[in-house]
C-alpha cells in the first residue's frame, strides 16, 4: 500500500479515517502541511535525527520512524542538533537506560538555544513506568513519549504535539494489533530486516522483554512473504527474519505455521540470495528447522543460539526450560547436520546464586560448543523481573573476575574457530566502504563473519568470491577473485 499512497489526494479537511493504516497516512498528510509551513518560516528544510539503542528489532522500528518522518517532509540527519530528535530506547540492561539519560542531558543545552526543537522518546524503556516518571520529573523538556505497542501511531502522536505545547504521552500496556503497510526507509538498499513476530511468552526470570514488548504475536505468513517479494523487487538480496524467539513463530496464528515452513516459502522468492534469522530459543529449536538449514541453498549457515548459562541448576531458576545436556545435544545435532555452521551465543555472568561450580559449567559449555563469537554480559537487575528480587546477589568483584575468565576463553576459542576457513574462497556480500583501510571494502560471509578486501564502492550490494588470506581475530583479510568465464 505504501508505494501507492498519494498524500496530495488525502482530504485533510475531513475527519480522520477510523481504519489503519489509512488513519496514519491522513495524519502524515496533516503533519506534512505543518512542516512545510515551518520550513518556509525558517527558510530551510526541517531536520530530524533518529538515534537507535538496542537490538535489531529496534533498528527495524527506527527504519519505520524514518520512513514516516521523510513523508512528513523532514530531512533526515545524524546530527542531534536537529529540529526533531527521536531516541528509540532499549531497557534490557540498566546501562542502556543510563545512556539515554546521558544523551538527554546533552540535548537539554541544545534545546535551550532552539525553543522549536522537539524531542521524542520511544521504545522499550518507555514501557517502564518508573522510567517515564523519572523523565517527567527530571527531563521536563521532552515533548513526546510513546512505547513499543503503538509505534504505528507515530504520525498521529507527532500531529498531536505539533498542535499543542504540552507533553504528549501515548503508552499502551499491551496489544495484539499488527498494522501492515506503513512507510519504511531502509538503511541499506541491498539487505533488510523483516519482522515476523512481536513480543515474547518465555518470561525468563531475568528478562524484562515480555513486560515491555508484550505477549507473543505472529504476523500472517502471506504478509511476510509479500513484504519479502517487494523487497526483492526493490533490489534486496539478503533478508534477516526478526523476532524475540523466531523458533516459536506461528503458534498464535489462527492457522498455525511453523518457522521452518515459513523459511521454505521465503526460499522460493526470486532475487533473494540469503536468508538469516534471529533470535532462536534452544527450547523451541526443531528437527524440522535443522533439516531446512541443512538442505537450503539460501538460509545462511549461521545460528545464534543463546545459552545464557551452562549450569542446569541456574538455567532452571532462569526459567529457560532446557538444561545443559539438552543444549549440548542440540549443538551436536546442528553440527552433524551442518558441519560448517557458524554458532554464536549470549552468555550471562553473575546471575543470583551463581556458584563457582555453576560458572565452571558455563566454561565447559563454551569449550564443547566452540562458538565463533559470544555476546558476554553481566547480570543486570531489571525492576519488575523475578531475578531482581532474588537473594544471593553476587559481589561485583567475583562477577568481574568470572567475566574476565569467560571473555578470555571465548576469545581464545573464537580465534581458533575462525581460522578453519583460512585459504578458502567463499562468497561475501559487500556491505560498505572500509573506513580504516584505504581502497578496501567490507563484506559478510554466509557465516556472518566479516572480511575486508581491496575493492571499489561499486561492489556494494553485490555478492562476490573472496579468498580468505588471513584470519585476524574476529575478521578476515581477503582478496576478491574474479569470476571465471
């Protein structure tokens, strides 16, 4: 629908439509008129900056925000001295909240010099009542607050603020609504994220996501496939299917469809060369999905499988619904089916009650699973989660010592793992001009591993053959190989 909308033909003198997304296009048209008037007054286009914190789900949401802003008439910039600054926030760990507060402190001085400046906060952090109260009390210069459930209402929310001088807060506790066909402005022309589901039903005891993203709800498979077809027609060659737990996709549909079945349908789309996905929960990883990965020519040989802890005791308290033995059996099954799989993970250190023995179990899993990389982090108490109230919080000195040991182990194994492709010629999708090496470009292998090699900018968006000359920690230095006639 987005591509066929003519904003000039929308009659903004009438009452807004009740149906979505028509209602939002009505408000986009109304905002555009206001923005045009303000731009004429200033003698220049109004600018907008969207700063994204957090996961790839947030990054995809920000692409939607940018698409709407551009239709309104804003010129997108990375400069936070813009006329309109939007922070799309994360709240998985406390540090993410602190970053936002720090940036708001910076913006306060800028806004003093530009009274017309608008500041909006959205995303997961805004679903925390305590965070919203702190912003209202300590950062009274913020103009708009909205959450994860009603991001589709962005145009309507902005219009409400443009027509008043008061703070606009639009927060929903939960929703089962999924609105299709809203504007999106992709960061890359050749690859794109595709949301296949929203929310989470797992309620891991340390995780705030189900509380801020809501309960699990899947998009209809036809809507997903149609979106991928449109992306392919627009030159996209790689898609990343996104969800808090893609392995449970389809369970909430009226006619359930498995994630493996969705992958098979996506694979049939002409023009799409690569399909990635994240994140996978070990408890839902099916034999059917492993079989699809084994036989597919498009599904990338990369799997992010968060373990969180190697201790069965801790995993039970975390409410992860698998144990150490089950996880390692999965790893073995995956590696047997897809020997060249690139396996990555998330690992937490310092969960309440974690003993040295528990931690040694985590190191044991790292040594047996042999990850290409791992996102390692320290447990963060998130208010409202069961783990935040647990006794036996681990002393910071103990946590840091364990974290350093884990990091050394992960890095040692990753350095060994990456060398297995050294000397091979593999295909890489060229993503950007290299910012440090003159005359080089940067690409991603099927495995997700980065490779830098000599090349021109006109290669960006193309899949080329690259000989991997030398492994350098977490990336390769390579040489592009010309296709044989």
